[in-house]
C-alpha cells in the first residue's frame, strides 16, 4: 500500500469558489461554518476529488493514465489546511483510495484507469 499526502489551502478554496460559482459560506467563512457545527471551513467535495486525482497522477502514474470512472464517498468533512493522507492500493484496473485526516477516515473510494 502506498501513502501520499496533501493539504488544500485557503487560496485553493477561494479560487475554486470563484471558478465553480459555489460560494456557500461553509467553505469561505469560518464563523459561519462553526455556527453550523463544523470545526472550520469545509473544503468543496469536488475540489477534494480533483486534488486526490492530481496527487495520485503526479505521485504514481504516467501521463498515459486517465480516470475512466471514480467514486469517492465522503464520511467526514475535509477542512481547509488539514493534512490529508491517502492510502492507495493498486487494483487490476485502478486504485482503491482512502483519505485520512488526523487518524480519522474522511473519504474512501476507487478510481478506474
């Protein structure tokens, strides 16, 4: 099993909000997010998914690999600036991926290449 790590910066979240048009305050306003029970600003799910593919493709794959199918199930929020550790298991046609933050699984899924 291979491990890779990343974190998502506040600037990445702000840029993604502009690009996607998703300005939900739980992503951009810490006080608002805390008011609704979160520990801090929550990273957009699709931004987290894109970051997983970026880290995986840059860390393990050659340029000939493309995702044909993927599925990530989010079990807990990923927070801005939080270190994410990917546990990656290579399968015959892709990868099983688990994301951990501070010892807690926050997402799991697979990517078919």
